[in-house]
C-alpha cells in the first residue's frame, strides 16, 4: 500500500510511522497535512499516535515543517507524551521560539526526563531570566546538576558531558561490580566503560566493557583496569575534545574538573554532533552568514548577513578606486574594460581554493612549521604554474578576438601576477589571522578577494598602460 493510501482511511486508523517520509526521504506532505487536521480538530490521541513512534530526529523535522503557532499547539496538546529530545534536533531559532511559547512548568517537566547533556543543550541558549524560571520548577538535585554544567564555558566539554557514569573503587572484584550493576537502579541508560576512582573521585583507571565482561568474577578491579589514562578537562573547548576522539579512536572519555575529579563523561554520539556543528560553523563563517539557520525569518537573515556585506562594500570601493586610477587608459582602449574582470575573477577563485585548504588545515591542527613552509612553497609555485597555463589560454583567445597580440601578452602577464598573488594571499592571510588569535574562517574570504581584485586590476591596467604607452 502506498504512503498516500494511509491517509484515505478513517480517522481511527493507526498510521504507519514509515508514512512520514516518501521515497526521496523528504517529509510526506500528506502526513504533515493529516497532522495539521488533527491539530485543528484537537484530537490528542490521534496526534500521539502519529508522533510517539517517531525517532527524535524525525520529530524534530516535523516541528520545523510546522508554523510557529502550530509547534506550540502540538507540544501543549501532547503534554507528557511529547519527547523533548526532539528539541535537540531542530534549528536554534525554532527551539528558542518554541520554548518562549511554552509555560516554564511544561519545559521543566520535559527536560527533567532527558539526560543531563541533552537538557543543557536545550537550556543553554535560553535567556538567563527564562532559564532560571525553568530551573526553579525542577527538583533540587536536578537543578544543581544542570546549573553546574551550565556554569562551564559555552562550547566546552563541561557543557557537552553527561553527568551519569559508573564509578567503582579499585578494591572491588568483578563479581562485586556485577552485583552492584544488577542491583543499582540509578545507572546511565548506555555506557561503554567503567571508571575506577579513589575516595576523592580522582580517576585511577578505566575498564572497557568488553574487557570487563570477559573477566572472571574473582579478578580484582585494580588488576583489570587500564592505567593509561586519557581524560578531558571540563573547561576544554569541545572542538579540542572532538579532536581527541578522532586522534585516539575513542568511544567514551571521562571529564574532570580543575581538581581532577571525575564530573562526567563524553560519548561519541555527542562528539558527532560537535563535529557537525563545528564544520557547519566554519562553512557559514567562510560565507559570511554568521549563525544563520534555514528556519530564520527575513529579519534574522538580514541581520546575520548585513555586517559582512558592508565589509564587502568597502573592499569593493577600494577595488573601484584602483580602477579609477586608470580611467584615461580604459578610455583609450575600451577592450580593457571587458577583459579586466577575467583577471580579477580567476585570481579570486584561485585564492579561495588556497584559503579553503589553509583554513581547514588550521582547524584540524594539521599545520606545523615544516608543513607551513611546504604549503607556502606549494601554493605560490602552484599559482605560478596555473598562471602560466591560463595566461596562454586567455592570451591566445584575446589576441585572436581583438586582433592584438600585444593585448594577449598583457593579459597573460597580468594573469600570472594575479595567480601568484592569489596563492600567496590565500595562505598567508589565514595564517596571519590565526597568529593574531582571530578565527581565520571569519575574515579570510574578504581579505583574499580584496587582494586578488586590487592586484588583478592594477597589474592588468598598469601593464596595458606601459605596453601601449597609454599612461
């Protein structure tokens, strides 16, 4: 039976969750329309039947597909049957708008059912006054646990960690630990290793579950544990923590405070989200769109993009000023006006290629001094080689089109100069910004484009003036 046929039956039919998506993996419009009809009708049971089987990620996609007022209505109608984990899967703007439309008591009830790291993820972007109102609704222990995590810096390991973990003393045996795990109710839903700690909760070692489960009951924990410790400071940047997971192929790692006491754990599912967020952030910064989301309205989109458009306007005015220096040259040879964008455009694209490679290498900490030197030589040399190749191509085309071998030589020489400048700027500008403790992803694109435009126009028009005696 096709997905669409699920909606042709009576309202009492329980829907197959697979009907949510079509063959192209996009949300099924008929499914969303059915949900909207149930919202209008106020049919809470039917809404629950549609939403409860969904994974949190799918539920998040449904929320993003609805209008702002429909989202609030859906969450309020579902009440305790709405899984607030879905709020970790939506854009920041959608989550903020939704929480603003809900009573603090409802949000508190929802986040109290989540793991600590998911609850923090939802609460951290809320205005402090609203967040305090929500936290006041929680039991004291949960409130203190969340506040401690929220006290850590933004985008730190402490904000991402789960506070539920299994810590055992070194003098226990495997059998005692198994009995403890079987009898203790307040354990994490999922865990990958056990942490061996002293009375002050300082980590002495770890035991992966596969190693633990293969051991005899009489084996002492201190004889079984790994002594090679790898932990993450709670104040460490989440991107640095993600790099440790990548470098050492980790699944889980302990998080310690300033006194080296175990306060939480980071798991690979959290790190996957971090890697995705950091990569997305870098791409957006390279494009000059800030923290803009797909779900943002016109005002938010304009506010995110306008500052960098202003910077681009200023740099474009600088390039325009360079062109104005050669007004007389352009008036005497109009063909220059048609050709000069080619030189600037090729340089801009080549500079962007080099800049992208450099910014990514800086983000992944792949550049040491030796590699920096090699990369500089490679990019400058590559700029020269590419310049020669395209100089021949554009030189021939120009000479044939305008019946002027001299003009072909001029644009070819300008192409070589600008391609070398593009390779040089594409690597040196990000390196310089990084040395100045400025995120190279933020401003590199603007400066690289400015250099290639200015050098390209100046080289082409200046060489043309000298070659043809127009200056």
